[in-house]
C-alpha cells in the first residue's frame, strides 16, 4: 500500500472497491489495527491506532468496532447466542445474554439461538455475524466482502439487513466489495488499484 | 509420478506444511537410533564388563594341562592368552597352617580387568599390571591374618619357601564356586615345579584364558569347541556365572524397555503430526479431485511423497541420533568406567527401519482417508473426509508398533506386556477422558467468559480432545514411569541385595556344634543366623530306572550325576524360592515323604513332577516322589539347594549343617576367631564377592539410567506434538477473538482454562497409567516387589498443568504474536 490518505466522517457509508489483489482487505485490516503497517498512521475516533500496543488496539476495537467477514468467522465451539454474547462479555458488559438474544431476534434468528454454526446455513451464519457486529453498538462497522460466500438472493438479504441496521443505529460503515451494485448503495466509493487510491466517486 | 511427488514434497516443504511431520519423524528416528546406538555401546561395554568377571573374553577349564596346540592356536590368531593353575593346598607360616586356594598364573593374567594389591594390611590398594615376581606370593587379607604374616615375611607351600610380596585385595575373576572360598594365595606358574605339589592324581584345574577382537574370539571358540576332549570345557557367561548373567539379563530388559518406550512415543508423535498434515491438506485434495485426479493417482502421489520423506527424515534422524549419543557419551565420560566401544552398524538400520515403519504405519491410513475427500469441500469447508473408526485407521500402525516392540525386546513376553499396557492405557484413557470432558462441559456454563469459552472449546470436539488427552496422558505416563516408577523399580532391584544380606557361610557344622556355635555367634553380635541341615546323597534312580553319567549328553550333567548332591530337609519353603509346578509340602507329604526339585536341575535330568527319585547316602537308599519344582533366586546370596526333602525322610541320615549370616560391621577378625573356636568349620567369606557384585550392579543401573534420558526426551516431544496438532485452529480462533476486541490476557486465559482441564485429566490418567504399568513390570516381568508411590498422584496432575505453561509459552504466544489479519485470511 502506498500513498493512501483517507478521512471518513461519523455516519458516512464508504465502499472500498477494486480488483482482486488491489489491497482492499489489507486496507481494511490496517484500519482495524488487525495488521501493522511498515509506515503510516491510522487515527480512530481521535486515537492513534499504532501508537497503542496490541492490547490497546484490542480494547479500542472492543469499544468502537464491529466486524463482518466474508467467511463469517463464527467460533465453532459456541452456539449462535454465545457467539453474539462474546464481544459483550469480552468488554465486560452486563446483560450480555439478553442483549444478544434481542439482537438475534432482530436479525430474524430467534428460533436459532442454541444452534451451532455448522448447523446453520451460510446466510444464517452471516446474520449471526451481523448480530455479533452490531450488538456492541459500534461506532464503526467494517465489512469485508460480506456476501462473498453467499448466493445472490441470500447475499442481497444480508446486505439489506446490514444497511437497515446501519441506518437504525447511525453507524459509520466501511465496506469492502467488488460488487458495484452493493457499492452503489454507499454514498462514497473509493477505488483501489495496485495498493493506491485510484479515484473517488 | 515420482517426479510429481518430489515436486509436491518440495512445495509442501517450502510452504512449511511438512516441517512438523518431518520434525516429529526426525526426532523419532533420532530418539530410537540414539537409544539403539547407545544401548549397543553400553551392551558391548556390559559384555566387556562381564568378561572382566571371567578375567578374559573366553575362559577354558580342564582337569589336566592344556595341550600346546591350544596355546599355539591362540597366538597364531593374534589373540592374547594367559594361563592359570588352580588347586587347594596347605600353606604354613611358623606355627600356623591354613588351607589355601592356590592360583599360579602366567604373565599377562588377567586379560580383562585388573588385580589390585596393597603394600601392607590396612593400606590403600592400587591396580597393578604385573603378577607376583619369581619366588614371591601375594596373599589375601584373610590369609595374612590367619597365618599371622606381613609382607616381607615368608611362607611355605609344599617343598618351597616364598617371600610374601603384597596383599592381594581384588581379583576380577574371583568366582563364586566353593573351591574359591578358601583364602587366596597367588604365585607365578614358573615357581610351581619347585613346590612339588603338581603330581599325577592331584586335583588341579588348569585354566586357559583368551582375549582379543570379537570376531577372532568367535572363530577361536568355534575351533576350540571342535577340539575339546574329555575333561575340557569352555566357560561362557551362560554356564559359568548364573548370578552375573541374571544381572545382565535384567539390565538388557531395562534397556530394551527404554527403547520400546521411545518407539511408542514416536508413534504417537507421528500420528499427531499426520493428523495436522491431513487437516491442512483437505482443501488441496478436494481441489485436485475437482480437477479430475483419480483416487489411485492421489494415493500414489501421497505414497511417494511420504516414502521420500521417510528416507530423508530417517537419514537426518540417524545422523542426529549418532551425534546425540556421542554427546551423551562424552558428557557422561566420567561416570562410565573405561571407554565405550564404538557402536556397530545395526542401530542405523534399526533407526531407518523404525522411521519407515512408523511413518507408513501411521501416516498412510489417514492419507488413504484423504483421497476420499469429497470434492464438495471446495464449496462447503466443513465437509470432511468420511469418518472411520480410529482403530481401523491405525490398525496398520499398531501392528507396525508391535512388530518394532518385538524386534526391540527380542522377547514376545516383554513386548506383549508393554504393548498390552499401552493399548489398555489408550483405550481406558480415551474412555475416561471422553467421559470427564462431557461431565466438566456440563458444569462449565458459568464463570468468566474466558473460562466458559475454554470449556466450550473442549466440548466442541470431544473426540479430538479425548485423543489429545490420550496423547498427553501417554507422554506423562512415560515421563512418570521413567522418573518415579523407574526409581522405585531400581530401588526394588537394588533391594534384592539388602545391605544385611548374608555374607558369611559356615560349612561342615557337626550336629553337636550347633548349640555352641549359636551361642558363639550371639556373643559376637551376629543377628539371625540361618542354619540348614545338609545330607550328602547321590541320585541313583528316577522312577526305579537307574541313572548314571552315560544317560546324559551334557558335560555338566555327567559330572553332577556322578557326584553327591547336598540335600536339605525343611518343612517350610525357604524365602526367595518360587514354586513353578506342583505345591509345597502339605501335611500328607510331610507324613509320607516327598522331594522338591530345583527347576534347572529338573530340566537337566529330565525330572518331572510325580517322578519317584531314589537317592543313596552313606550306603543307605531312600526314595520319594517329586511334589514340586522350584525356581531359585541366584541373586539372593542364600544357601540354595537343588533338592529339598520332607524332614522325616532324612532325619535318620548323618548330616552336617550349613549356616549363613551377615557379619557385624567392623569386626574384621570374627572369621579368624570363628575358625580358632571351631577348627573343623570351613568359613566362606562372600563379602568381597558381594561388594564386587554390588559394584557391577551399580554400573548396570547407571547405564540403564543414561538410556532412560532419551525416552524422557521422546515423552516431552509427544506433549509438544499434541499441543501443536491443534495449533492452527487455536491461532485462528485467537485471531477472531482479537478482532472482536479480546485482550491478550483474555485469549490466554481461555486457552489456559482449556488446557488446565485437559492437563489435569491427562495428568491423573498418566499417574494411573504409570502406576499400572510399573506394577505390571515389577510383578510380572522383573519379579520385584512393587513399591507404591504416593508422589505420583501429585506429580501427574502437576506435570499435566505444566503443559498449560508449555502451551502458553509455545503455542499461545505464537497465536498472539502474528497480526490477527494474517490468521483470519488463512482460514482454518
């Protein structure tokens, strides 16, 4: 990655688009502090991300960020409810079970609370992941190809749900995708090519 | 196909996919071959040590002078030779006379081991390479004391007069036969004619000693066997020294067992390594299936890849094994007496064969599963290979391990016990582990998030975790077995020769002397002397069929049947005797008369339980049925009897008595006072022999302990491999948790919770397993009393929990040190 300079305001919905290998996911990882850059800075809600140590960044993520991954990344040892409870519990917040159950109800999985990931369909898994991302009321949601592993109809359902939740809670959204239709639903589009910003629109 | 396989191997290697498996294999082969190398060298050294007890590599004994051709043959083959002439004769010094065991030797004696002499009584002794100079004799301490001479004085032997040169403190080849119990007088062969003691008809034994290279000795032995005539024999370790042989056999059992442990542990490590490899290759093979690869192609590809891997890893492993055993030999040079002989080539073959058999036995079956991976996995990641019973998958591997065990042990019984022990431990461990996981999982729904997440993780894969518990438990079993239990076994072994073992024997006690002797011994602080009646009798018929020398082919049998045996009569079975057939005398036997026969004597003379034996003693004969066969303990240093009869049968016969006791420490002159008070008694002092035997045993034990270090290393490797096997998943899950905002401490705590439970269960199981195996080995294989060890129940769980620390250090750190993004991208 080179010459990336980018500012995202609260409440904005930004799509990062580009061909495979253009550096979309890498950028997302850097923005979340999941990866460390050889040079450069990321400020998140006023905090210098790489001025913090790993645990400091983790605490910041717990407080500010929600995540949705292409391959869902649910923990297989935990059932749907426990997966959604996990970020609340990690942050030490009270009433995790109730809040998680409500959130799952919101994404339409009230009947699936005790199911383990491997017994859920792809679309259901991604909805659990959305519930997990939103349950902490994050200020910023990072989504990495959230429909990449889903068929078109299921994918569309998940995307609708994601934008609904985003609108309800006023979350800032950073979405990596190569699907122009999805990108089109964001106000701002940043195009990446070979690790550089290739234009905004 | 081979070229493609090679390319695959290189790709896998570059990608780091094979490192774990290859490392496990290299360490396995390295472990096995270093044990084999070292065991081979120690075994050679032990044999040499044992030869020292013979005073030569080969010892030949005759009742007449050896023909010159034997001497010439030794010289012409480039071997070293020496001779000794042995007889019993009266020695005189002033007023004192004493029956002494004379040994006249040629220069060069002894060929193995060293004589030790001291310039005077109670002065430090030292090794010497010489023999007594002409006109000089060396006497042992007892003889000096009894004859009241000091070095510089003179003694007479036969018609000659000798100067006393030094105190002989140690002969390496001092045997345990009766003739050797008289005090020693050593002189040189050239002085012998002057004594006039060597006459036709004198009872003299002529010994010819040879030493040299193994092959040369082997060939000479072959030649000599073809040229032996009546009255000449070759004393090998087998027939000469039953008590030393018993020690050697036990030491080799210990060494073999150690090597076997390394084999079993390596197998576990390789099974775990393959598990990781196949998990990582599920995707690749699904893709290859999609691309149109036939199952047979995939299998051939894998087989070749693994054969090449086995070859390379075995090579590296053997080199490693060689280097490591050299390092250990160098490191422990001070502990090992003398230098170790260089290892032979067999360990290389052993190591390589072990590598191939283990890899193919344990890696191929799971790989066969891999080729059945459904192509569907490309789309749905959670579709695995078809499930098969673990037993079916590893049947080949288990058979391979059993084959290796058998090869290592060279004995079906020992191999079966160890294999059975491990198989039972695996089964029981898996069952208990699985049950414990289920139980704890149910309890674990409360508590901190880390604790709950850790427990949830345990329950998610109860089978895989049960496997991991088994692996850790096996590793811990081995470690506990090798440390605590091994110590107990060795203590029990040492304990067979207790410090208060009898070290003096009194022979030829007359019936009327029993009371005065008992009083004398009590006055002199001797505790619990044991006395046995002894009746001399010849075995004349078995089942009314007369027997004599002509009925037996074996030289020893011929000699024994023509001489009188020492019989005793007892109503209780002496300690250290074990009935192998029949039963000890019951009330009916005591009334009717019966005889109990020692096992090897029964074998030698073809005596079965139920046979009627007829003996002749002092012109009177008696007969009795054999009601039991006994095994004696040759280590016990107690008077052992080939035939024991019921008291009523022998009480009427003229008997003398034999007594054994432990001489009180610090009373050097007890023996002398005893022979002055009871001049007719023959006093046999075995303390010197006991000391020598004890030191041989100590060295054997030391050698066994060295070899145990390697198996210990293999045990630690298994623990590490078990942790590594699930490392990928842990790394990935740690990354997800980090992305969700978990701190390092939280991730670590979750892993700790998981491993604490795993470790505690595995630790308890390890304690249980080691105790069970130790008990089996002690009571069934080594015939020792098992010592229960309470510490093991603390040490097992403690070690299990230590695995948590190991994991936190090795595994979790690795999971946390990488940026979460990298782990997330890799997927599972």
